C-alpha cells in the first residue's frame, strides 16, 4: 500500500512556486494593472470628451451661421416672385434670375470662400444658380425628399462638383400666404472650415478625429478617399441606438483602439475620436519596469529553490529514460522500480504496464497478420472456384449445342427443342445475380422451363395470361417464379402421387402494384398452416415457419422464404408473397411486384381492356 501521508512532488513544487513567486507577483501585478488602467482610461475619456464638446460647439456654430446668413433669402420679394413663375413666363424668369444672380447671391457669398455655390429651385421646376441651373434642377430632384414634414433646414451629405468635395445643405422656401413649401434653397459649402476645426485636435501620434453624418456616411476623415463613403461601424451604430455619447474599445490584431463618440442634436452628425491604447499605456512603462525587476527577483529566488529540488528528481527520470530507450530498441523485458510512493513511482508503474501492453499488442498483431494471410489464401481459393464455375457453363453450352446439332441432323425435333430450351435455362440461371431484370425476362424463362416439363408430362396444361405490353415495365428478381412452380410439382403433385395436370400464371395491375398469380391443382395445406405462412410473410419473420423436415409434403420453406426476402429487399416492405388459397383443390400464390412507372402501366391496362 502507498503512503497516503507523503506529499507528492507535484504538490511540493506547486506550494513552493505559489508561496515564493505566484502569490506576490499576481497580487502586485493585479493591483498595479487595475489602478493604472483605470486612471489612464478615465483621463483619456475625460480629455477626449472635452475636445468632442468643443468641436461639436464649433461645428454647430458654423452651421448656425450658414442658416442665419441665408435667412434673408427666404422672404425676399424677388425670390417670392421667382417661386410663382411658371414654365411659360420665360422673359420674367430671365429678368428675375439675373437680378438674383447679380444682386442677392453676391451678398451671401461675399467674403465667404467656404461657400462654393447657391441654387434656388421652385416646385414648378424653375431653377437659378450661381454656377449651373441644370445642375440645380438635378439637385432639387435628388434632395427634395430630404425636407419632408417639419424639417426646413438639413445637412444632406457630400457630393463632388468639378472633382471638388462639397457639403450639400438644403433649406425649404415657404409661401408667405399659404405657408406651404414652394421651393428649395441648396447651399454647396466647401469642407475648408470643417477641416480646419478637426485638424486643430491632436490625439497623440496616431489618434485622429472623423465625422459621420446622420445617414452613416463619412463627412470628414484624415484619409480623403473615405469621404462620402458609408462608415462600416456596426459596433458604433449599435452604441448610438442606446446613447448619444459614450465610448468603447475596438479590438484589432495589431492594436486595440479606444473609440469615443458624441452626436450633435443640431446637425445629427456623430463626432468620433480614435486613440491607440498602446499610446495610452505609455505612462505605465515606469511602473512596468519596477514590476519587471521585482518579478525577476522573485523568479530567481524560485529558480534557486526549484533547481535544488529538481536535481533530486533528475536521477530517477534519467534511469527511466534509459529504460524507455531500451524498450524502443525492442527489449520489452525491462522493468522500472516501483517502490516509490510519489508521482515518479506511479510513472514507473505506468511504464511497466505500458511495456506489458505493448508486448500483448505485438502478439495480437502477429496473430491478426497470420489470420489475414489465411483469409488471403481462402480468397484466392474462392476466386479459383469462381473461375471453375465460369468454365463449367461454357462446357455445358457447347455440349448442348452439339446435341442440338445431332438432333437437327437426325430430324428429332423434340430433342432439338429440349436441348435449346435447356441451354437457355442454363444461360439465364448463371447470369449476373446483381443485374436488373424485368417480368418479361422471367416470363420468357419460365415458358422455356414449362416447355421442358410438358415434354416430361404429356397431360400437363400450361396457361399464361399476362399483358405482354406491360411486362417490360414491371421490375422482377432473377429466378423468382421457378421455385414456386417447382413447389407445385414437388409438393402439390408428386408428394401426393398425382401427375401434374395444370400450372397457371396470370397478372393484373392493382393500386400501383402488379399482382402475379401462380396456381396449381394439386394437394395444398390446411388453413392453419397457410395462416402461419402468411403471418410470417407479413411480419417479415421466418421463426414461426416449419422447417423442411418438420412437415412432409407441404412446401419448401427455404425456397419460398428466399423468394419473399429477395423481393422485399429489392423493392420494399410492401412487396412479396401471399398465399391466397391452399386446399385439396389446389394452391394459389400471389406475388406483389413493383411497376417502373405504374401510372403509365395503368393507362396501358385501360387501353388493352378497352
């Protein structure tokens, strides 16, 4: 028995490392990391939020100023007259448009290099602009839906005019009488002022600020190619639904970034700042260095303690390594000492069990290899027997052909017919058992078989009533009719010392299945035994059937059951055999078969019957 009180090597090492290294280092490192991270993160968030507020205030002021300077245009008499013009007032339109372009527009754009152009479009489609009336009409059609409802002033977005990115601002004109919208003022502002406001902000070496409009498109970004492009920020969109301002950390492979955002109530724009966490952690370097030196001292102390203890373990491990090397070279008689009570003792015992199991496995592999060789020899013998079975039918075919030739020469027609029929029977019997056949093949085969039986029994009457047009559409199993007909000869007639008098085969289409009936007029079985057969056929269980030696002169149980099983395996559980009648007047067996296309077969039957 092992000493339960002895401490294991693993336990000793764990206790030493925890006491001298892990507990102090983890405690100090955790406190340092939590406090420093909280301090830096809060300072960065507070500073960035103040900057955000300042930038948003400047942007709101800029757009308020644009709204203010364009306000006089809304009620100016000339513009009100312009809004009432129709397409037929061409001369008045020319005069008023010229006055607006020469007098009103310069008053707005004078001293404002940030305003790229102005355009006025009435709801009647009459337009005038400081740059292009055609472009003004196109802008009206593009932005007229932007001022639905109570929105009289809206920053629409960025577009490019003459390869210059401009900000589109739409403002609604109201009729002084009806106070209904009768047109739109469109201001195209350069991004100079917005760029100046955003470039004043410095967020470290890699931090920057960008702006997203209310529709999720980028208005300003340090990378100019992103202007006007939809911002791919699903996390930011999710955060904006919950709050108009906040922050989160965006994780990336190279560098995580602190994202701080704030949405303006006036413009609907979202101002976003991105700061690298690596830069934020720069202040922690000094504290990190102190922690590193303390950690190195603790690690050195732990190494000194564990080094001496590991030397104690080296000798046993080296011995076990030499034993493993001998086992690798094939010497499975090696055995490690098992007197230790710690993990090394357990390791040695495990090594001994492993070597023993390897020896047993090698013996099993050798035995299995011998069995495989034996199976290979048997397979070769089976292949040889298959080749021999293929040679014998050819020999029989040639022999029957010679007999047929002599019969023809001697003008003995019965012998010629029987030799030809027998050759056909052999050829069909030794065919590929996996090859698909139809009921036409089976009927052709059983006709040949019964012709030979009629040569033996002169009084035998054969009646086959099937629709030849349907036979090729009915799936069959090779040699499925012959066992039932042989049962009729052997057990229905000969077992009761009766001469075969009648064999009938008929077929009909019923409920998508083809019913093939085989009938004889010999002695059958009693009703209870017939019920046992039918119950076995329905339940697909042959345990209740009598064996061939149990009931004399009844049926060949193995033959019938094989036919039933082959049909069910090939076509499904709804197909197979069923004994309709079996008594002193004869036996009638029904065989349910599958149609290839039973709808077409049903139509063929109706056509034949009509």
